[in-house]
C-alpha cells in the first residue's frame, strides 16, 4: 500500500489512530502536497488540512517541514532500492534481468503517486540532507547492479561500477522522459525498446571464464 493509499484509508476526521497509522496518514498527505506544490511552496497548514488533522497533531509527529520531507524521501528511496534489488534477484537469465531492472525504474516512475519527483526532481537539492539521500540511493542501486556485472563478467569492480551507473542512470532518465512526454508507447513496449538497446551493449562483455558469450548470457 502506497503512502497515498494509506492516507485515503486513514483520512476520516475525528478518528483517533494508532501512532504508526497516523504517521502513515500524515506522510501520505505530505506526499500529495509536496508532489503537487514542491517543497518551497508547500505549507504545514496545507498538509494538516489535507490529512484532516490540526497543526499540533502534525507537529507531534514531525517537528518541521524538512523533517517531514526527509521522512518521505527515506521511504521512497528505500522503495526504489528494494525494487531494483528484487528485479536483479528475479532471474538468473541476464537478458531478462536487464529487462526486469529497466521495468523496475518504469514502474517506480509511473506509480508511487508521483513520489519519484521527490527523489529525482526535488526543488530542494541544495539542502545537504536531501542531496545526501538522493546520491546515496543512486549509489546503492548502482552497487546492486555492479555486483551482478562484476560477478558475471569478472571485470574489475571500478569498471563494473561505471557500467552499473550508466545502466541505472539510463533507466531512470528514459523512464522519466517517457512519463513526462506523455508518450503513446505502452510501458511494456518502452521497456522492451530500452532493454534491447542496453542489452546490445552489456552483452558484449562475456561471462567470466566462458569464451565467446556475447548475446545469450
């Protein structure tokens, strides 16, 4: 269940919620406001109103707007990382693994109530705590991809990491363009296209210890 779905489920006014449920409700409301307005234009009043609570209730859970934003950022960075790790672990067929990883980025961008904008398109990137989180999840996703590349190809870690950063960056940039442009290409076809392009490159690195394996790892 996404933060927004949790908000909708928990929204009725006058209901005393357990602390965790209330926190999820507030995070869902904050996500809606931050995605719609951006960090700088959003106000705690707007978030409290969206959640159907008083400002004192909001401040009981989050001392300030930045605390709330960082909590959301942590949640959605973790969501992206887990999606990438799940995709990588979903198969031992490397072509399918590339496709699954590409689709993980597309699914993340398409869903999550626009939460990807908090990670990839934040208007608060000059804030050190935000920049650190965005850089960290980008690195963690690349490290997860790097582990697979290094293990399968035998490339030195530094070389595998460059390839991994390239694949991760390529995936999220194309996925964001696909969504923002209102492309008429269906998601499965878009994933197929970018997987084909990525696979033609990565398949050029043969499996470690096996000669002549380009296509069909």
